[in-house]
């Protein structure tokens, strides 16, 4: 690829992705980001969202649920705590997780609300990729 950067996504159990990309989209704790080659160096904390990997005219999507990103001009590395391709997501399990999280949020008292809201967000992201 003429105008590309190296992307490496590392998960605890495997190298999730390695290749040349033309554009990258993801979510950080500061909001949504898009990265082209030759971006200024940056590090950020990954927030739950959809990782979009642009390989020329092709776009691959994955559920990227947490981790860290290091951006250099020619290379991007994501250390993912949790990342899944759509075909790796169990849609029924994601729906059950959504129901549990919504129930916890409705109960309110005695519930770690931040944890329940994060669980809900992760479940909804997974479901969005299985439709």
C-alpha cells in the first residue's frame, strides 16, 4: 500500500491482527478517533467501541472493548484486553449480558453503577456486530 501504516493488535491470548492499513477508527476515553498514516505520536486508553480497520477499499470491524493504543507515524500498536471479530461473538450470550446489565442498573441501590453501565455498553457493541 502506498499510503499505509503498520497495525498490530495484540490480545492476551494471541496476535489478533497484523498488517498494513490506510485508516483506523476506534473509541478512546476521550471520544472517537480516526488515524491516518503519519499521525503525530500519541498514546490513549481504549474505551468500548467498534474498531474499524481500513485496508484500502475493505473495512474490517471488531469489538474492541478495552486496552491501550500507541500511535507512531508509521506504526500503531493496540494492546487489547478484549477484542473479537464478529464471527467470534456469541449473539445469545451478548443478549443475556445486556439483560443482566439492564436489570442491575434498574435495581440501582447497592450496585456498582459504573460497572453495570460498562457491561451494558460492551453487550450492545457485541450485538451491533452480530446483526
